[in-house]
């Protein structure tokens, strides 16, 4: 065991140039994937927070009484995808309207009677904040008898959520591409680095070393490089992030960015180690066979 | 005890029939080129055998057949009870450890020191950790290379590399020594030293097979000589020691 | 010359595995950079088109006459960053307002007199559509005497443009990172592939081959690989893009995506060739010296 | 014309003073190890010189000094009027083309065919395209390897590789042939053939320097012999031809 570790560390220090190159490659790959994830996760979080403001307004008929109101509220709350329902009386609505209007406020200055209807303001769960799902909810609400009309900014929402959906789609596709490419780069670099050592492996086989004896230290090295590269990549990202986000904090006080969740960080390092192993496996399989 | 006669008392009685190495109608083809054709040779335990022949006659190829350096194209090879055709991949290291091989092109690992090149074999055969160092150093001393242990093979002269290769071949205390032109890069004195080493190993019970075109060496030593010609056995005979 | 080409092509076909690996690496790198650019360029274009809808409304005092109006319009048009100015009469405003209101339309049904002011609708040039610049324009307009009030959705715009600015910033940073990483991956892969040939180079030097004789075919190969890899990467991206964008065309009829401009495509291929050259240069410099 | 006497009429009169190769108090150190110490040797044009000595004496290192295989640690080397210390990097190929070198470890390119290994040199010295093929084939014929031109070096026997190395050394029609143990891997017949080839080259006006520990070969041939011992010149003398 001690001899194994000695050999593994000789392995690591024997060709510092190739090993450094491999670690840098891994670090860069991890950086690519995780930087994109960071970017994507933050944009998504921001936009989601923003979309959350979207409400469905359901206007009641003029003749609906107090008891019916709570019954309807109950029914609406039961609809799938509805997160919260708030009753907005016609008086409240008038007040809101008055504050909303600015230059047109003079229009309603002299009104004697309140012509606005009672209404429900309905909040939609995040996973239903896609245009067609929101629409489904709206239709269901509209089907309730005492509801006169439903309003949910169709135009705007449709456009925005479709763009956002596209954005998400493209983001996932890109993340997938980056991940694949990274695995390729890393395993390939390790493979090329080992390629120049196929003679050495052949010689070791000829003098009677078992496959495990030959490859053990190499696998160890591959995984160690994966660990190191992953850690370096994440550290660089974190440093860059800290630097930038403190500046952001000053420039854009409203924007709140956050780093990748710890689970994801651990996942990235683990995948990076596995890729180190994979690179070894791919090349060693070739060399050992031949 | 004469060293080059295969005296009966040197063999355990139950091994008397089965030779240590048996090649039975062995062919080796590289594409269209036939390197070995219908070779049948038995080599008993503790024999000391020369393989000779012109350049390209098939000497190195014949040696390769015994340690699975290349697969046999046709025929059977049995080494120490192992039928090589039926040897599974993971048991090949076991076969190889029976051999100590001095390769014609040395095959030292250029990126490891002389010490590590030898320690590798010492370790691979399962020597206890604290004994490795002692063994490596004594091996290097026996070939006169103890002061070069930290050198890398490309920093050695041709003859020095060959001596390291000899030391490595002996590192695993093998049953069989295959020496492919073991003194080709050596001056007379160094060659003698290496040759004495091989004879000492033989005296300790190893089987030694030397491929060489150095007819003078063979004539001076005497013993069994297998002469190859274009991939076939031309003669397989015992010649007397000259001096 | 013919002999040079023969050697260059022998060079290319001599070690197909290593060469294929190199081309795939280049293709992947090009894919990473260009896919991200494609993503970024499209999102940016969409959002920009969207922001373009942003208008500054400048409300006039009640007592401003026709002649003054054209004078003011003239002054506003002279302000830096103003793209277009449209006069909106109080009658038009009323009409717009009426259509905007839906459930509250009853409010203004019985109005005898139009209480709305005349106004200018001001379009801002794209490069001024950042919150602080828009604000500057608004303040300038507000300073004009006959203007009573200026409205430009401060809150919303501030928030949105700051996010967008951040998005752009992060996008550029990522693109830079991806570019650097790609150059590293490509030059490094070529370097590692050549690494296993340093003995060959040394031998050629020993038998009297000049540096140009040795490296000429290698540079040729490096650039050829860059060309090929770049072309493959862009082709793959284009195929994926065509596939996806035709689907998008069906799903999101409003969203219009476009591929990278031809200039950029050519630029990418050229950079990819230069990187191929660079990879050769970096490793050959090392090997030739020693 | 006797081949191994440096007869005056073989030299142009104006070159009479300047030797082709001059080593002047040359030292070569590898770290603490001194491989060559204070070597001063002149070799005239068209000489045929043996360099001998034990393994590790410095034979290969001495040869390396002449073609800048390694930089000199101290002292001066002048080859055909070029002072190696003042040779700019881009003129090294010019120097190397004066030499045809048979390396002790052959140094064939393993990933190129035998044909390409030789064509490379033929082409590098600037042979016209349509003559290359003819030249390569005639070279291979002269070492008896014409039927192996499509093989790769790892697929050749040791002796075959050595013969290819010899053919390559002659490919550029060099002024000087450096042969480091050129017959070490060859049987007697093949060695004789290669040796005859070297003598033929010499007869055509080349300077030939052979590093070898094969004392028999030297004794059989006779001529100038420089014997090295631990990096110093022990003797530099002309011995008579034996037979
Ligand atoms: N891998 C290979 N591919 C093709 N041919 C080969 C291969 N290995 C050996 N040969 C051929 O087989 C023949 C026998 O080769 P081998 O190496 O056994 O010769 P040898 O007797 O050892 O010669 P030498 O004394 O020169 O080392 C040679 O002609 C050689 O070219
Ligand atoms: N690159 C190097 N680094 C360190 N030491 C070296 C290097 N090259 C040669 N030496 C040492 O210099 C000494 C002379 O080496 P050289 O190769 O000249 O010997 P040689 O006379 O050719 O021997 P041989 O007959 O064994 O080939 C040897 O002891 C060798 O170990
Ligand atoms: Mg051989
Ligand atoms: Mg030597």
C-alpha cells in the first residue's frame, strides 16, 4: 500500500509538464461548465422572480353576494396550479386604480358611483407560469358561473414566457453541449498524455507486471488530477464571482446573484474525478489490449 | 558438475519427460512474411542453449514465442506446464515472471531512473518493501553500474544500457533467462563479465537461452547450439567446449 | 512544392487516430464558442427589440399653442439620444386610453370634456436605452418650459435594463472565457499530439533536415486541421440550429432567431486555423530548441 | 591505392594544413560526470579511423562532438572549416549534411516505412524529385534490404534495422561517415558486407570514422586507431593490416 502510494506520487511528479497540462485542462473544463451554469442559474432565478409577479384577475358579476364569494374562492383555490387567491373588493380596486392613473386621474375625480366589479387576484405556482398552462387555469376559472371575465395579460405573458422557455431550452442544450465537450476534452487530454507512454506500459507488461500494478497508480493519478482540476476550476470561478458580485452589489443594488449550490459543486468535482478516471480507462484499455 | 551437459541428476525424476519449454511445430507469420516455419524444439530445465543464425533468421522471434511477446501463428508452445494457447490474459504476467529477458533493444523505460527500472521488476514479483532497495543495489553492483543508479537510460552509453538490461533480467530471480544478443554492445571485458554472470545464474539452477550471432563466443563456450536459417532449424547439436 | 504537399498529406494520414482526435477537439471548441455566441446574440437581439418599445412620454401644459408645439418638438429632436418624436394630441390619447381600459371603460363613458393633456411620444436610440442615459434624456426634456411632466416607467426600466446590462456583461465575460479555453484546448491537443513525435523531430534534425523542412508539413497540417475542425463545428451548429429553429418557428411564432452573421463565421474559421498554427508553434518551438 | 594510409596525393595541396575535423582540448561534462577530458584529435580528409575503448569510455560522445549531437563543454571543434562554437542555429542542418551517421541505437523513425526513412534524407539534401525513388532503392539494394522497403522499423530484426541505418547514413552522399558500432547486431557475413560498403565509400573519397569495441575487426583491417580510456585518448596510432 505504501509502495503503491509511492508509485502513484512518482507517477504524478514524473512528468510535471504533462500533468500540469492535464490539470489545467480539467480546471478549464470545469470552469466552462460551471461558469455557464452559474450564469444560467442566476438569470433564470432573476427572471423567475420577475415572472412570479404575474397574476390572473377574475372579475365577478355585479350580483354575487358575500357567501358565494367565499365559495368561489374555495373553488378557485382547488384548481391545479393556483398558488394563492386574494379577494379584491370594488373599493380596493378603485383605490388601486386611482393611484395607478397619474395624468389621467382627473378622469375619475368627479365619479359618484363606483363602476368597478369585485375581483379575485390569483397567483399561479411557478411551474404553471408558462403561457399555455396559465391559460388553462384562466379558462377553468372562467368556467365558474359567477365569474364574468378573466384577465391575465395574455399578449405580454405569451410573448415573454415563450421567449423565456426558449431561453431555458437553449440553456439546457448549451449546458449539455458544454458538459459533453468537457468530458471529451478531459478524457482526451489524459489519453494523449498517456499515449506517449504506451511503450512504457508495454515494457512493464513484458517484465511481468500485472495490469493492476501498472494501471493502479495511473487511475489514482487520473482521479487525483480530476479532483485537483475540479477544485481549481471552482476556486477560480468563485474568486471571479466574488470579485464581480461585490461590484454588482454596488452598481445594481436591486440584483441579487448567488453562487452555485454546494450540492452542485460537489457534483462537479465528482464528475471531474470520474472523467479523470474515464480518460485513463479509455487509453489504458487500448494500450493493454495491444 | 559440468555446466552445459544436461545431466540427468539435475532434473527431478517426475519432470524427466516434460521439458521446461516445448515448441511443437510452431509457425510465425507476419503478413506474407514467414519468420518461423515448423519449429519443434524442446528445452529441458537447467539447460544452457545458444540460438544462432544470420540476421533475420528468426532468433528473436523464436524467443518471443516462449513469453508471448507475439502470438504463435500455428503450433503449440508449452512453458513450465502452461499451454500458451490456452493461457488467459490475466495470467500472462505469471508466465512472464518465469522469464528474465534481456531484449535486443534493451527496452529500458527512458523516463525512469536506472534504479526505478530495476526496482519495478523487483517490486512486481512481490518482494517485501524493505528488501527492495537492497536487492536493486546488489543487482546493479553485479553488472558494475552501482554508481549510475540515478541516471536515466538515455544518459547511458550503449554498453551501460545493456548492462542495466542484464541486471533487470535477473531482478525477478527467474527460472528462465532469455538473452537476445546480450553482449552485442559490449567490449571484450564487459562481455566476459556479463557472460560469467549468466553462467553463475545457470549454476544456481536457471535455464539460460542465448540468442547470438557471435560464433566465437559459442565456440569458446560450447554446449547445445540451435542454428536457425530463414525461420527453420538448420542444426540442433551439442558442440564441445574449445578451451 | 509537390513533394511538400506529399509530405504534408502523409503527415495528415500517418496517424489518423491522433489527427482525428485533434479535428474533433477543434470542432468541439468551435462549437462551444459559436453555440454560445449564437445563444447570446439571439437573446440579445430579442431583448433589444423588446426594449425598443420603451418610450418617454412628455406631457404638455394645457396652454401651449400649435406653433410652440412644433418648436418644442424640434428642441426635443435635437437632444442627444432621441431617435424619433411623435406628437400625440389629447384626442388620440383619449382614444388610446379607451381601448386600453377594459373593465374600467365604464368609468369614462359619460365624460363630456377631455381632461387629458397633449403629449410627445419620444423614442430613444438603442444605445441610450440604459436606465441612467434614458433618465438624462428625460431630465433634459423636463427642463423645457412648456413641458409639464415626463413619464418613462422609471422603476420598470431601471430594473430591467440593469438586469440586461448584467446579462450582457456576464455574456461577454463567458464568451471571453470560452474563447480562451478553446484556444487552450486546441493548441494543447495539437501540442500533446506532437509531443509523442519529439523523437522523430530530433532524428530528422540529426540527419540534417532544416527546421522548415521538418515543420512545414506540420504547420500545414495544423492549419488544415483548424480549417476542417472549424468547418465541422460550424456545420454541426448550423444543422442543430436549423433543426431547432424550424421547431421554434412552429412553437413560438413570435420569436425570430437567426444564425451567426457570415463575417463572424469566417472569423471563427480563421481563428480556428490560427489556433491550429499556434498549437504547432508552441510545441515545435520547444522541441526544436532542445 | 592503399586505402588506409593517408597518402599525400589524396589531398588537395591547399587543404594540406587544415584537417577536416579538428578537436582541440575538448571536454564534455554531463553534470558531475566527465565523459571526455582534454581530447585533441585531428582527422584529415579521406582518412579511415577507428575509435575504440571500453564501454562508457566516450566513443559515442566523441562522435557527438563533431556533429553537435551535444554541445562541447570546453574546447574547440572545427569541422570542414566550420567552427562549431560559432555556428548559428539555422546553419546546423548544413553541418549535419556533411555527415552520414550510423547511430549506435539506429535512430530510425518508427512510424515511417523503411523507404520513407531513407527518402527523408535523400529529399532533405535537395535531390530532384524524380531521382529520389531511384536513389532510395539503390541504397536499399546495397544493404540487402530492397524487399523490406514497406516495413516499419519495429517490424525488422535488430540486424535489419542496423542495415537500414547504414543505408540512411549513405543517403546524403556525405563527406564524412560516422559509424557507431555499425556491425554490433550483425552476423559475420552481414558485418562483412557492411564493412565492405564503408570501405567502398572511403575509396570514393569519404572520410570514415568507426567507433567500435570489436578489436578483432580493427586488427583484421588495420589503420589508424584512437583508443579512449575514461574520456581520455590512451593511444592514437596506426596499426598494420593483419592479413
Ligand atoms: N513485427 C514484425 N513484423 C514483420 N516482420 C517481422 C516482425 N518482427 C520480425 N519480423 C521479421 O521476421 C524475421 C525474423 O526476425 P527476428 O527478429 O527473429 O530475426 P533475428 O534472427 O533476431 O535477427 P537479428 O540477428 O538481426 O536480430 C525478420 O526478417 C524480420 O524482418
Ligand atoms: N546524456 C548523458 N548524460 C549523462 N551521462 C552521459 C550522457 N551520455 C553519455 N554519458 C556518459 O558518458 C560516458 C561516455 O558515454 P559514451 O556513450 O560516449 O560511451 P561509449 O564509449 O560510446 O560506450 P559504449 O561502447 O557502451 O557505447 C558514459 O559513462 C555515459 O554514461
Ligand atoms: Mg534479433
Ligand atoms: Mg557508444
